[in-house]
């Protein structure tokens, strides 16, 4: 797995880190500031055991763990400073 660099928090300058999350029966990845706890949305990781449950969902929105980390890192790193 390649190393993904995260920018500092745009609000407080704190260190950001990946966080594994569980929402209902799904696993996902978000990024959270260790200082002020600002975080991104959760990007879900696809699990083969749940594929039958996904009828009607857009499969293109479901990622491997590595893809989810890349997507959430892009969301975090492209946010605007306020």
C-alpha cells in the first residue's frame, strides 16, 4: 500500500489521521483531526459478504479499503482553509 500524505487540519493546524468507522453493518474510512476532531464524511468499504444487500445501490460508490483511503484523503487535502 502506498503512503498517503495528509495535510494539517485547515481549522487548527492539528495532525490528521485515518479512522476506521462502522456505520450499521458497513466499515468505512474517515479522516479526523487529532486536536479539534474535525472530520470528513465516511467513505464505505465494500465487503463481498454484503454484496447481495447492495441491490439498487450504485456500485461505483463502493471502494476497496485502499481506494476509500485515497478518496477520503483527496476530500481532506482539497478542503479550503477558512
